[in-house]
C-alpha cells in the first residue's frame, strides 16, 4: 500500500496516525482531537491496515481484544461447567460412568454425561478453545508489539509542535530566562531519566521496559497454554489409577505395556488404642485410626523379544516400599500410595451335597476374577457356571452387577448328575441359596473364602509441569514489570520565543506531574496544564 510522507520527510506506512519521526498527526481525526492517543504511538497496525485477503480477515479477527475476551469468557464458563459434578477421573474406577451419574445425580447427572461434561477437560472442543485463545494471544501481541517497538526505538528527540501541544501535560513559557540546558539535563539525569538532546530539544525518558510488561504476560500465558495442550499428547501426561492385589502382577497403565508391577505385600499400621495421645482421635473416629500404609512392590520390564499377545517375559528391575508421600519413581513415572482395600474377596470354595442323604459329593473353587465355565467333580458330577454377578443387585427385578469387583458376588449354577436326566439350577448369593423349582435334590453350599488386600496406586508422569512452571514464572515477571514501573517521557523544545514542555506516561500521572513541578519550579518554567482536567465530560479523546 501507499506510504504516507510527512512534512519532515519521514516515510510512514499506510495507516499511521502519528508520524514516526516528528510525531505530527497525519489523520484528520487526530488533528481535530484535543489530546493525542498515545497507546501505540500512533503506529500503523496490520489489523487496521490490511483487510483484503482471507489471511487478513483471520488475522484481524484474532487480533481483536473483544474476541480474546469472549474466548476467555467461554473458557471460564466451560471450566465452571466441569465443576458442577465430579469429573470421570474422580468417580470410583470400578463403576460404569453412565450409570453412576444417573444413579447419583438423576436426570441432570445423565444429561451431564450425555453432553460429555464428565470428561470435559479432555474434550476436543475444550482443547479447541484453548488453541483459539493461544492463537488470539500470539496474533494480538505480534500485531501490537512490533509497531510499538519500532516507534519507541526510532523516536526522535525533536517533535512537531502540534505533537507537544496535544499531550496531556503541557507548559509554554514565553521567556526561557536564565535556565541552562546542561543544568536541566543534569537534573533530569539525577531523576534516573535517560536524556538525549538535539540542539535545543531535550527528550528525557525512563521506564520504557515497563511497556513490554503486557507482552511478557502474553508470552507467559502462551507458554502456559501450550503446556496445558501438550497434556493431550500421548506420553506427555499420564494420570491413571492402579488397583493391585497381593501376589498379582499387572501392567502399569500409561507405559504402553513396557512396565509391570507386582504387589508382594500390603501393610497397614494402626495407632495404639492404649496410647493416651490418640485416644480422643480413636474415639472420635469410632474405631481404629490408620497411622500409615505401604505397599512392597517389584518393578518388571518387558523383554524386547516378547511377542505381542503372548505371555510376556519380564525382567526384574527394582523393589521398593511405596508409602504415603513417598512415591516410587522410575523412567519419568511416579507411583503414589493413595488408597487401599482390606480383605477383598478373591476366591470362594463350595461343596456339592445331596440334600436327601447329606452326602458330600465334592468341592470346587471359583476364582472370582477369572471363573471357569465348568467344574468337574468326582463320579462324573459337573457344575456349570451359567452366570456370574460380581457385585450383585436387582435392576428392574433382573439380576445385574454394579461393577466387576466381587463385593457382593452371586452365581447361577447348573448341576449335572449322572443319576438324573435333568439338570438342576441354583441361584447363590452370600448367605442365601435359591431353588427356583423347589425340586432340587442337590445343594451347593459355601465352604470357605480366600481374601486378599488390595493397594490403590496412582500412576503419574507429567512432562508438561516444567513448561507450566516456566509459563507461570514469565507471567509473574510481566505482571511485576507492568505494574510497578511506569514509562515516562518529557519533551522540552525551544519554539520561536517559547519553551514548550510536554510529558506523557502510560500510568500514574500524579507521579510524573510531581517530577515536572520540580523541573518547572527549579528552572523558572511555567506550571504545566493538565489537559485532561480541561476536557469536558463526554468529549472523545
């Protein structure tokens, strides 16, 4: 596009409001204003200059502050929706989410699940909002930073008289008096100003770095948001639960089948009930108070030559005792002790008896986590497991299970006897044996229980944490940088028979006004006029 040439000879990009050299207003609207808008030094911004191509329209859309604010509002609303009910990661891992939300919270819970709010922070549209905010921050920062940086870097000492007269703080002194520029420069330097001169013109400036505070904020936020989005990428963030029974070896979730863990033993230590120090706590809890609990585990690594789908060949790596606040760390992962379950049902032993003769025909054992379909007894008796409900309950008068954990197991057995032509069906729960036909000869009775302790571990790996920390740290630097310092500039120039003094700051006008009053009093200059106080309410600046 055509560049704008100022009377001082400066070539300015199209869309420039104030000449980048002398500061002369180039647009009619700026010429009519009583005070200049100094937010971006009047520099041309891409979003306000180009609007022809599709790329221009995308750039202009995301560079808008209003668009960025609306994206933030949408993110806040979405994030608040995710706190109405617990996220799926916080509900019991053994329950069906669709049933849990309906059973616990009714219709609203079911709607919450159907809309996908139960896993909101991992949803594609939430990630899209975060990406949109990141793009908005990048484009808005680039659109504003580089024009402002070039304007401040290349600013001249001597400014156009209209630039100075349209500043907020202005002083015009008819006679310079006996003031000396060298003394004035020395005084301004004592106030920590960086002073440049051009003939009789003086530019005193300090605190320019504070202008970059908002952009440093943006850099920190961008890094923080990128760290948050990286949690969606495989291998960057892992947060899973692992329930492991004593004696069992299970693959560690999130390791892609590379690592396995064996729970050798789980121990719980209780406070001594006779200890007077803990008597009050024990009585208040109504029972024993846990002092600590720990898991003795062994870590294994899958051999590289193990075939997928076959029984893995494991190499022992390390043994460790995982305690509360003492995690087991390996290869970027950390295993935290967070929960436990004592005396979980593992196996149930049954006997098959003849109800008429009280004769015991045989025994069989059901593995509650991996039950067989058929159990062979002596003398050609067989017991078939027709159905199994680990956590039995009635749903609409139909047997069902709440979870795969055997907290309340129920069985439907079919007994096949060589002495009968028909098979007998029995329905068993803990403590009850139902005969649907009331004609069964054979009875299945509970003979014993095998129980195991279960440890609850959390598997975590977070490579995004350093990124989030760096982003937050940079954000705080920008916050301090932009909040506790101000960018102040004072222009002093001899125009005809007058000495014109003008000043501008991005905030804290009271502070710069106090410094200027020292200058005017010390060097015999006329007191500055605050143009903002003279502007009628409602006048557009």
